[in-house]
C-alpha cells in the first residue's frame, strides 16, 4: 500500500477543516444574529477573528473558498445540486444556497461544492 505524499495529506486535511469551519461559521452567523446588539458586538469580534484565521490558512497554501449563490447552474459549475431532480431539462436555474463551498487552488478546482437550486427569475 502506498501512502500519498505528506503535502497532499496536509492539504486535504486543511481543506476538510476549512469546509467544516465554513459550515460552523455559517451556523454561528445565524446564532450571532439572534443575540441582542451588545452580545452581537462581543461575539462578532471573536467570530471575525476565527473567520480571518481560516481564510489566512487557506491563502497560505494558495487555496480559497468560493460561494456560488446567484450563479447560473450548468455543467461548467463545479458543484453538485442536491435538488436537481426537482427541475426540468429546459429550466433556467441559479444557485439558491451553497451547502458546501467550492475549494479552488492555483490549478483550478480542488474540491467541488454542493448547492441547492431555484428557477431563475426573469
């Protein structure tokens, strides 16, 4: 059994942690918004610091998270739609919500995202 090079393992681990952190931050954003104004200010400072640390860690290895809300959905989009079966082949679709962001690196897509779709409004 051959093991992947250490750099690949570290990058994959960082990507996993970054995606899970993004999910956690999204949840925390909803929690922070439910607090009163004074509590929001106190928590937001820590929240923003953590978010910046995740972004900085990704940037240090030339990676970034890409959110797709509002993007036209098609085969060129690096994402899987969990509700694609709800629409017909001729429907004009856009990304309604990013469930898991796309991770991009210097050579392109490192990990595809997961999204939900809606019909485009005319």
